[in-house]
C-alpha cells in the first residue's frame, strides 16, 4: 500500500479527510487512482532551454508597439494582388515588391511571415531576405500549412493539410533563419456551421502543428479564422468564436503545447465582443494575440484594433496585429509596378505600419487624412491564401 500512497498523496489525503478519518478508498481503488494519475502525467516534451527560447521569441514578436507583416501570400494570391494594379505575376515582380517592403525601416514596427518562395529569394543587393530582415532586428516567420481540403460529412467545411513531413520542414526552416511559423484553419458560419466535427478536427490539426513546431524551435501562430461571410449577427459570431477557441485551447492542452511559446491569430469583430470572447477562452499564459484583418480596409482594421486596446476590461495578453492586405494595400496602389514609385510605396507602407503600431497600444486617432486606398474594403468572399 505504501507505493500507491506515496505516488498520489494529495488524492489519498482528500479521501481520508472526506471519510472523517476513515479512508473511503479500498486498496484496489487506490491502485486505480494511482494508475489514472500516472496516465495523465505530462511527458516532458520540451526542455527548460527550449521553453525559454520559445517564450523569448514570442515576447519579441509582440513587444509593445509591434505586430506582424503577413507577407506569406502564395503565388496565386499574390497574383491576384498584382492583377489589381495591372502587373504581371512573375517571380521577379513578386520579389521586387517584397524587397520594396523589406528595405524600409519596418524593424521598429513588425515581424514578418514569409512564403516558401520568398524565404529563398534575395534583395536587389543580392542579400537573402531572411538576413535582410534579421539585420533590422526583425523576427522571421514562415507559413507551413499546405492549404485547405474538404471535410467529408459537412456542409462544405474544410480542414487544413500539411502535417505530413511537417517536422522535417520545420527543422529545415529553423536552420534557414525562421523562428516562428503560421498555420491557418478556416471555419465558416451558416445554419449548420461551424459543425462539431469541423471544430474538433481543426482544433486538433492546429494542436498537432503547434506541438511539431515547438519541437523544432519554432513559435507556432495558431490561426483558427472564422470567415465573416454570411448574414449572421454579431452575437452569433461571438458565440461561434468562443466555441472554436475553447476547443482549440482544449486541444493544445491535450497535446502538451507550451502556451507561453505560442501566439494566437483570430478574427476580430466589434471591440467589446472581441475582448469578451477572448477573456472567456484564451488563457492568460498566451503572450499575445495578433488579429487578422479579415478583409477590412486598412483604416477600418487600424481603428478596430485601437478600439480593442481601449476596452476597459482586463487584457492579460498583448493585443496586436498580423495584417497582410491591411498593411500592403496602400503600398501596392502607390507602386503600380513602376520603379519610379518605389519611394512613394515605401512611405505608404511605413505610414500604415506606424498607424498599426499606435493602434496596438490603443493610441491611434484618425486624422481624416486617410487616402482612398486605405479606405477601400479588402473583403474577398471565402478568402484563401
């Protein structure tokens, strides 16, 4: 009897006290309790050194006034951006525009998520982009998912592919200069969605991805995006967001993911609803929450982020941004594919980055001087990267 008692003293002590001094558990019960306790004990997946590194990286990404430039558009998605300004979707044009962005003083404001192609491209001066970015004190990230696939048995819902070979890819990306990663799962709201199957599947996929990233020294950005498509009201969106996030953090716990070494990238709605949903679901141990813009205009996304940071409710995490469209639209409009417009495009980008830096601290106030590009909606139905 001594061995089980010594392994699980707190449980046995409680049983003894509840019995008024007489143990309520038999010897067989004690063995069962002990076995259960041992089964739920976490295997030490990460060393203290690994945890310290992951936590440090996450804190750097969401340092006060900083957010993320999501420059991780796929070749096809970048082609759609270029098409709007009548620029050919060539590798050189994609490289040139990224070089335009990375050559600015963006280190004061952002970290950067790259696409696989961009990670191995070089600046006009022949310097690899990861080095260009790191030399500015910026943390380099990489998109690691392989896109969505249909989830059978649902009303057009999806899961995200890319777990096969992920550990090997993450190990290589770490060697090539990356310190964090991103994986996007997509959920939608309709009469039948998000279904319990979709919520559970995507939560577990995100948890497996996060665990694999951490084993390879990458901070995982967990992105369960709920699309804004549909005619549902705010209350329905908040409810769905809470259900999805609760499932995600249950799955992360089940997979022993080290939360201090993660970041969350969710959709954002009206400020009070957003903060309320997060307070109900996201553990305080998560260092930061970097919102996606979800097709809002640049100006709208900045105003909403600032409003979220002004809500008079406790917010134990940094609330910042991870914008793609809402950081690049004005720069693209200013560039128009013309080398002579390079400086104007860079100034437009830096202006937007500074605005979002202020918004991440709740300090952005509109001046009424936002240009037309910043006010234009960036919404795309059923958006894919």
